[in-house]
C-alpha cells in the first residue's frame, strides 16, 4: 500500500508546493513511483507541473480528470463508484519526455465547495447515514489510484487553511511534513497547531467507533494507527 505524506501548514508562503514537487521528483529519480495530489484550490502545484501554456487547455477539456471531479460520485451522490484518477504524467522540461514514475492528480478551484459538506459529515456521520460516504471518499480515491499506478508514495499538497478537507487529508495520512519559515507568523502558526492537531486527532480516534463509517461504500480508514498528539 502506498504511503501517504501530507505537506501542511495553515501559514501560506512556506514552500509547501515547492517541497512537494521536489520531494516527488527526487523519489522518482530514486526509482520510486509517486503520485502528487494538488489538494489546494489555488492549484499552484498543477500550474507548476502543466506550465502556463497547458494549464488553461487542461481545464477546458471535459475528459481530463482532477481531484474535485473524481470525488463527484460521493459528494453529489451519483449512482456509481469513485473510479481511479487518470493522472497527468510530469514532464521533464530539461531533457524532454516524462519523468518516469511521477504523476499528478490535478487540483480544482471548486474543491473548496466540498468543505461544508465534509465538515457536516465529519461531525454528524455517526448519526446521519446520508453523509456516511464522505469522510472515507478521499482515502478510497487515493487507494484506488495508487493501485492503478502501482505507486509507492502519495504526496499531498494542502491549502493553508484549517478546513474540514485538510483535517481529513492530514488525519488519514501516514506521515506529515510541516514546512515553515523563520518569521513571526510562522511561529504563531506552529503554536496554534499545538491545540488544533490534537482536536483533529481526537475526532479521528472517535470516528473509528462509528459503525456507520465502517459500513459506508467508502469506509473511513480504520486500519490507521491511533493518533496521539497531546504532547505536540
């Protein structure tokens, strides 16, 4: 199973996107198969990979897959299962061709529109079956896509926000990096996360006991370890 690594900080401008790209590129050079996920509605990682000339054309083509579009079956209750993403290969702009083993799940501006629905699901899914499929949908999509591409790692570039999407992505990852910068606001961000991340971890541990999430079409990943961030 591919290891998921989230790159997160709710302070912007700390090189989350650059770190995601360079880490993915270096892992690929070492022979690993890597899927990068642009989970930031600003889509900077997607723009970096596609380049200015291809960026607009990509979103004009209705056949191209992106993170938001791939989650529609769960968030808009379509009568079909989530399918693996047709990832974008990452081009080698120096030597030409594609970088072997490096792929992208492009982002989408409207991914932020799912934040309210997911937030409600994560707070109420223990009692409301209509929302049961949402908390596990991201993990289901990543797992199916990783199997399709035989990926070793999934790197998730997250937005600088404390929203429900980021809570879900971080708490269902195996590891996370917290890129930061030597400035006052970065220090403030780190201090605030010492209270926020334990709350997110508490929810994740409680969610493991929700039968409705176990029975969902897209089950919440209960095999994950029990989080303990009390001493962060």
